C-alpha cells in the first residue's frame, strides 16, 4: 500500500482514539501487537505509529544505548545461571548435603541413590518454579510502580538469596533459598525487557537488543551448567553460589547505575493482591505436591491435603478473576478466544516434556553411565549453538508456514529426543550415537514451540489481550519445566521396582515425555488454526521503522527462551 496513505490513515485513527488512550500505555503490549497481529499493513502501520507517539522513548545518547544493550544482555546471562546450576550440579550438591560434607565424593552409594535423586530433583526444580510463577505479577508491578524500581528490587532480592544459598545447612533450606532467588528472577526479566523498549527508539538497535537479551537464555543456562559444575567438582559447592552472587552484584550494580529511571506506565493502576495470592499460591502448592510426592509417597496424608488446597486456590483464582476482580491479573475473557485454551494446554505439555528430557538425560549420564558432572555439563553444550540457530530458523519459518505446523515440529523434536534417551544402553555406547543427536534435536523444540505459540496466541485473542497472552505463554514455559519433573518422578518411582531397576524407571520417565510431546503434536495438528504470517514489512511512516522490522521483531520473540518473556498485563491498549 502507499506509504503516505498509510501514514495519513494511521494518523487519523490515532487522533480519533487519542482521548480514549492512556499516554502511558505499556510499550511492551504495543510492541507485541505490532509484531504479530494479523490483519494487513494498515493495521500494523497504525500500531507502529501509536508505539512511537503514545510512548515516547527516553532520550539518551547512542553510546549509552549501547551500554544499556550490553548490560541488559549480561543481566539475562547472569539470571539464567542458577537454572543451569540446578540441572548440572543438583545431584552432587544433594549428595554433599546428605553427608554434611561440602566436598563429598560424587560417587553415590546405591543405598542412598533414591534420597540423593529426590533432593537433586528439588534443587533443579525450585528455581524455575518461582521464576515462572512470579513473571506475571512482576511485570504488573513494574507498570504500576516503575520498571527500574522493580528491576532494582528483583536484582537485590536475587543476590541476597543467591548468596544465602551458599550457607544453606540442609536440603530444605537450600531449596527455599533457591525458590526465593527465582522470585527475584521473575521480577527481573519482564522489567529488564521493558526498560530496553523504553530506553531505545523503535528500529534495528532495539530489535538487536531484544535479540541479544533472549539469546542469553540458552547460553546462560548452558554456561551455568559448565561453570557451576567446575566449582562443585573441584572445590566446595558453596562457591558455585558465591560466584553467582559476586558476578550478579557486579553486573546488577553496573546496570542500575547506567539505566535511567522511568515513569510508571500505569501510575494510577491497582494491583489485584488477592488474585496474585490465589494464583501464585495455587501454582506453587500444585508444583510442590508433584515434586514432593515421588520422595515421600502419594499415600502421605499431607500430600493429598496440599493437592486439594492448591486446587481450591486455583479454582478460587478463576472465580475471582472472572467475576469480581476490578483489575484482574489474568482477564478471563481471553479463554473464549479460538484455539487459545488448547494452545495453553499444548504449551504446558510441551514444556513439561522438555523438563523431563533435560533432567533424565542428566540422571542417565551421572547415575547410570557413571560420568562426572563436568563431563555431563560438556555434553549439554550443543544446546548453546543449536538453540540459538533454531531461534532464528523458527523466526524465518513463522512467515512461511502456518504456526500450528511449527508447534508440531517442535513437539516432534521432543518425541524423538525423549525416545532416544529412553533407549540409550546403560553402558557400552558412545556419546555420539544417541545422546548427542538427542541433545541437538531437542534444541529445535522450545524455540519452535515458543515462537509459533506467540503467533497463534496473538492471532487468536483480541488486541488488548496480546500482552497477557504473550506473558502467559512465557509463564507456562518455565513453570512446565519444573512441573514436568514431578510428574516424571512419580512415574519413575512406581516403575523402578523399589530402586532395583533404575534404568527402567528413567526410561519410563522419558516415555512419559514422549507421550506429553505426542499429545502436544496431536493438539497442534488437529485443533490449532492460525494461517501463516505474510507480513514481511510495514510502511516507513515513523522513526526507524523499515521494511525488515516485522521479521526482525518476530525474531526477537523467537529468541526470548526458557521462560523469559516480555510482560505487559491487563491495562487496555486501546
């Protein structure tokens, strides 16, 4: 369409709606809509014009913009470190806590294996549990009280509990401290992304900053696995946590020094504290039950009691948010959108499958094949390269084939990866035969599913719910990684013959991952329906918006991996 006409059309619509729009509308909601809302060049152009006029960016020098880009990238890198630490070193730390020796041998006696595995699973699950649960409320608080203020709170909170983790005297305290650190991560990520959008004008530099930020998710997780295992294997495990706290202090202090203060996007907005309590409490209790039951047994009375309490919380959250909440965290009219409910089920099952794959690959390598934790960490490094490449490939694909097929491809990768690990012999086979291809193929799972899910979600819900939809997908990503460990743990416990057939229990857990991936693939192919995105460019009617911006912004969303999502909540965009 004609660029000038598009500019005039967008300007008239902007003036017509100006009185109804808040001048402080969330910049992240508008970015989400400009990227992935189907409907023609004129609509996208109008959205981009509104993005530039309704939310003016901070005026800072180009040199300072580059500093912001680099520092936010380092923030994400550091924030993902504890996730990799838990996956790679959880078993060894649990064994050390069992023997009360910071430098305990990595050789786990068969009589203690069940106890150590249970503890290691909790160490791995505790951080992503809370980092996913608190994303939604963390972003909303940033809109009301200022993104830099909430980023500061998240950074300080993260460092405190990361440092405290090194002094944990037992497993329960360590998992508690890691969970508290994860809440800081849940506050940091959405507000860091918001500040990138605020400090940089629309254009290639902002897109590059978003892409670098998102790419640090797999890099940070893989790097955390390698660095943490180095400390745990060669020295006392507490130094893995102290190192994280020290690096975090340096990086976060520099970030908070350089990042300018922002004005709250919704200063007069309200926080739905009751809804936050019911939602966060219900999710944490539900996850706790499933990760606790494999160790203590489902017949334990408090397990069932807490499961009932968690379901009551979740049901109460649904009723409160749908009927009485004046400023709901999760507006329930979003669930009536075509394909959206089934998309959330698909996303949750898919990420549960991925969590199972990661954890049981680690268990297989360490407890069955007898690898050191450092060698196991090295095994995971193909995820760094493959994951980054898959992110760009998924962004390229979403403009060429319908998104539901991309989701199906991602789930097919999960099926293949879990099946390969389930059938690995206990000994006598090289790493390159099945473990390497399983890890490499798995790098095409989350990236594909995540990017395509954003396209489906944005094409299914109304414009004013775009930000909520994107946030919910991100929440389910990290939360699913943690919850999957509990479901798989139950399968393993009840099929390993009381610990006599360890390999069979692990294999059955991976077969559960195959089943969850299969359900996700069937749901995607049978029920999810969104046509391929055909928007290759938009008009150049506003600052720095060129023909490549739509594809570049799609790339940014494909890169925001492993639970790390842009947050903008329930304030209406229009």
